[in-house]
């Protein structure tokens, strides 16, 4: 029996949504130019083929069914009728042998890899360059829903007609797909566009042409914003014009290795998968800044709910977060983000996604004749030089001497040292503050292209405060292994990158324990120094800055210290100048873990 829809103002939250497996009948077609295709106007209709698209039971049987037969549309040629084919087949997303999603063409927006038309069709773009491609996402923890819906309008590469392509299912699996072909010409195009826009409206309750003002409705899908401005070209099967001669890379071998290391897409995908981020629905580098900002805002609400012990809202907020920032939990129920530690991990994911986007743009922006490594190097807008001799030996000694006694699971070996001069950073550095000190900072390798290009950044005001012992600032250490832990290296990926920065500490505020009211209560101080139980035994000078060096010894007032090692924090990036990037190898012993 047909279902009656409520008015938009009377929206109720649904815990279970059904999805149609068949595209709607096309609206009446009239001949007009492509730029005159009118917007889809929503109508109260019922689709009798509507079925659930999110199968929570992996072992539940799914029966294939044939789409109802369609008669040839008026004016269609016999060779290219309006043909629809419904495919119901739960399966895993297709991947190459090394697990990387395969893209067949270097189009701005690639045709879905699962689409059987991908070799002969491309994603349609109108006269303004807008591509008719939408990835929709919906997570509802209470109903164990974590599903997607993909829509595309396709155009034959040789002008032989149009098609729409739908694919849906639970994250990481396919519950069903449907290609729908249309005739050549304006009638075929209008039919495809109308079916696409109707499906988009049915799933989101939003108008496709007004998606810039997208509103998320309860029980409906969210629109995953993807930035295809800098296309991630296929590394496996990239088409190269034989007439274009690639200029050879003239960079030093060590610099080439560094650039390849910080722009390694496979490494970035591995990290994203480890964090359960869904790279199929939101390919790396394609999630927009707006989408990331929306995720951060929801995380802040989750943090507030955790602090207030408001468990009743955590499930709803977590569902909103997973809907905006797609995650892949397989067939298991998506976990509720219910602790400050979980909030911290998700925020780290968002910051890394932001840095990964920079790395991918660095790698892809530039002329076709430029070697990819040279292209990435040029886009960093920095001078990078290999350092040997005295500088190398000094940094290796510093790595060894300031290794923390509780970090016995590994030792650090310096493999390469790079002098880095970021564009404009030296001029911005506030020398008037004084007390220049050389300090360590560690981060994931996937963050380094962004760090070298844009510098170290302070978390924005809207970000959660969880995880910041001394408020939102940039953190440094005089213990090398303290910073090295933030590289997140392991025995299978034993290399990491550390930064040595000149930091204008100025007048330090001395602390012995965490202070969550910083930087508001910084007063007339320029930085904080939190003293730990283990401190460097001597002081040197290097690169016109103070260096805390020598083996670590116990602090004289041990009973005051709640930290194991010294920490330094500044709240203005003008107090930071990156001097060196050190490529280090983690040599692991018998211990599998090391305390912080």
C-alpha cells in the first residue's frame, strides 16, 4: 500500500530507512539545449520496488531479482533503448592486488570502479563544469546502519548516449547496483539528469542544484562533499602521453627519498584504514575542508557530552559524525564515541586528513613534463639541503644522549639530515622575544608535506580541547625519544621524521603538572616549560640557539614532577622556525611497547 509522506516541517527521526533498487521513471522529455534542463521538482510518489539497502546480517540470504521489463521509449533506436538492469549481489569493493582502488581514466571525476560502463563512459559535466556525481552516507548506530548510496550521470566518450549509475550498500560491501542507459541527444540527457536529481532528492530531501546549502534531515542521507580539483591520478595504470618528455629529476638522492616518503599515498591509505576511515566513499584528498570542519564541530559536541556524562545524546552525535566523516566498520555495529580518548583519536584523524590533502595536492599540481618528485619538491615552496659532517654528527649525538630511559623498546639511528628553509618563515620569526632554544617535534610521516609547506599550526578554537595538557599550542621536547613516539613508527614501518626547531621561548612560565586553563592564564609569559622527572644534564649552543643536551638525569625536585620529561609549549607560530628535518630509523629490541 502506498506510503504517505509527512510535510517537511513534520520530520521524524527514523531508525531504519529503506532504499529503492530501481531508478524512477523519467519525467516527460522536451527538446531543449543542455543548459536549459530545468530543476527536478519533487513530487509525492511511491516506489513499489523500495527495499532495504543495508543488510546488517552478513549471512542473511539475498535473492537476485530481475528488473521489470521496459518497453522501448518513444523515439529510441533499437540499438540503444532505455535499458535498466538491477543487480543484487553483496560483495566486497573491488581492489587491486595491493589494496589500492583502481581508476581507469585520469578524468577530473572518475567513473565508479564497479560500473560496467567505466571503459566507455565518463562522468557528465554541464557547461559550468559541475559534475553529476554524488556520494551519500548515512550512519544510525541504534539501527546498526552504516550505509552509502552512489549516484552518477554518465556520458558516452564518443557521444553514443547517456546513462545513470547507482550503487548502494553497507560500507565496504555492495548490496546492489543499477546502470540505466538512455538514447543519444538532448532527450536522453534530460532523462538521465532528471532521474539523477529525483534520486538525490529522494535520498536527501535536498535539491541537487541547491546542494551548496545542503541540510541534513533525520532519517535521510548526508551529502559527502568531495573536492576533485586536484585529481589523484592512477599510480597503477596512469596514461602518459608519449609525446610529452618527462624531465629527469636532478635532486639529490636523499631529497628524492624524502619527497617520495612524505607523498606516499599507500602509506596514507594504510593509516586511514587503521583509523577505520572509509577511503572508498571519501578517497584521500577529496574530503573538503567544509566537511572536515563539520566533523570537528560535531566532535566538540561529543566532547561536551562526555564531560557532562550526557550518554543519551552520544549515540545520536556519533551517528552524525560517522555520517559526515565516513568510517568502515565492516559488519560490526559502529562504536559510540564515548570517551575523551576516542574524541582525541578522531580529531587526530581529521587533522591527518587535512594534511594528507595537502600532500596529495603537492604531488599532483604542476606540468605534465615535470618529474613527479621534482613537481612535489617545487610545490613545497621550501629550500631543502642535505647536511652531513658536523651538523649530522651533532644531531646523531643529540638523538642518542637525550633518549629517555623509559623508551627502551627502540633506539634511534639518524639516516639523513635536511636543512629546511620555509618560504617567509625566517622573516616572520619573532627574534625580539629571545631565549631561542633548539627543540624536537615529532609527527606522523603523512603530516610532513603539510608541515613543510604550511608550517606547524595551532588547533583552531572550534577543535576539542581533549589531549592538550597545557591548552592549544605547539608542543616541543628536549628529549628526542619523547617526540619520536609521535612518529607512530613500528617494526613493519620503522622509519620516521623528526623536526628540530628554533623556538623563541622568551619568558617561560614554569609548571610541574597539567594546566587546562592555558593559554588564558599565561599572563606576561611567552611560553610554558613543564618540568619532568628526567632532564638533560648539560647545555650547549648550536645554530645560534640554546641546546639542552647530554644524557638525561633525574630532576633535583623529583617529588614536584607529574611528567616524565620536559615539555615546552608556545601559543604563537611566529615563535617557531623549522631548521632541520631528521629521517630516523627505529631499531627495535625485544620489548614490543615503550611507556610515554
